[in-house]
């Protein structure tokens, strides 16, 4: 197909507005990494909250969301839950087309475990890796040896899927910090060389440890966007006229002008199942009717619920062409750096 006949690329706004339905189920009450930017700083609270997702609750959530595009097992580290392969099988039996996991990938380095997850029906992997070498990654996870295990996990799941002739999607998630921001090209090339389909660069959410250590680790959005823009412009694929399979996620779109729409990602809309305590923080004592599920044990929350509780817009934002799809700016970020870098995009 020549360039004139090629369909027009959809804009980032169109893609955000046309998202498929996805649910998140928190099944990992603990984590075997200790990331400096972790959103879930209070580990005792996280353990209690995620422990509410009993097998009975997981089954009810899966039953109640049949027809969703994707179910993603997440929070803490899902592979620490010994029943995860069973939950994956339940999702497959209920007809979920895409069954995924957000994981640090360390357990995937074990051949038998990777084989079991694939046999159960898992077909998409979001693997967290925050550098292209052990010094950078292990320094951010504060867990010696985690880099080597994660890389072995990436290689293992690819090899197992290839041997079993099971197609999988392999994405990575790299949380951008002051330490790894200068190394976007090296991280991208390293991960693509290991067979990663999409390299996602996530901007930190300014809560939990990212709020506690903000001044030490959180780069300004404008700096992140500028370096990502340069990385895309100079990538080998760009010089060949191909798409660079890297995506910048969770950053206000007004700061990312000049980055190709293809590479401007977004955090997918999803329904998240959390604790009553979490909902009380969002809604006060009055949890909206119909949000309690599984006999009142957990609360159904949307991504929009979480965004509106913690992010902000200002009057000038109403003039921006991205306002309808904008997720806003973290209040904790604005408290440090203010509004100066956020200029509405008009026209």
C-alpha cells in the first residue's frame, strides 16, 4: 500500500475516546520488590486491602464482568498469589479474550511457572523494568538481583510461548525517574532486542513513595516530554520511516505537543476493585449506591473516580482541545511545581 492509500492514523484523542472495557483485579497482597516510587507506600494497608480479594470475590467479579475486553491481575505482585493460575483459568472459561498481568516478571524466570500461566490462558504480559542494566534497575527497585531475574523472565515467557506456539503480547513498563530519564534510548533498544512488542514509559503518579521522595526522583513533565520527543526523532525506526514502538503514558497531553500521536499513550480506562476504606477516602462515608459488590466486601471504582479525587484542572483548561480526554494534573505535583508548564492547546 502506498503512502497516499494508507489509512490516516487515528489521533490520540480519538484513541482515548474509543477505549475498550477492562477490569483490574488486585490479587497480589505483597511484593518482592521495594521500588522507591511505589504508589502503595503503606504496605500493611495494601496487604489488608488486597487480602479481601478472596477466591469467592474473584469469581464473583469475573462473573459480573463477562464481555469485558480484558481482565488484568495486578497490585502488589500478583505472582506471589499461589492461586493466580487458577484465576487465569477461570477468566478463560468465562470467555475473556485478553487475560493479562502487571508483574515485575521475576517469577516468570521459572520455566514451570511460565508454562503453567500460559497453559491456564494468560496471553498478555505487562512487565515492569526500570533500566537497561542492573545498577539502574536494582537501584530503583532497591532489590539486588531483581534486574537479572526480570530479564530472565522476559526471555523465558517469550521462549515458552514460542515453543508452545501460543501468541502473546509482551509489553514492558518503565517508570520514568530522574535517574533513568537520560537513558530512554538505551532502555528502548535493550528491551526491543529482548523481543518486547511495546516499550511503555510511565510517568510517575505523584502519590505514595513518589510523593514522599518527589524532590529526589520526579522530573518535571516538560523535561520528560522534551527528552522523549528527541528520543523518538532520533530513533533508528524514525529514520527508516517506521513507527517507534515506544509510548509515553500518564502525562498531560498539553505538555507532549510535537511528539507523534502514535507514541502518545494513555492509561487505559478500567474498573478497579478496591477496599471500602479506599472508597471512603474518595467519597467520604457515602459510597455511591451500587458500588459495593461481593456481599459488600469490595467496592467497584473506575479510573475516573481515582483521577477526579486526586487530580486537578483549572479554568484555562476548558479552552484546550484535549480537555475532553484530559486526566488532569496530580495535586501533589502542582503543590511543588505549579501550573506554568501547562499551556492549553487551541486550534
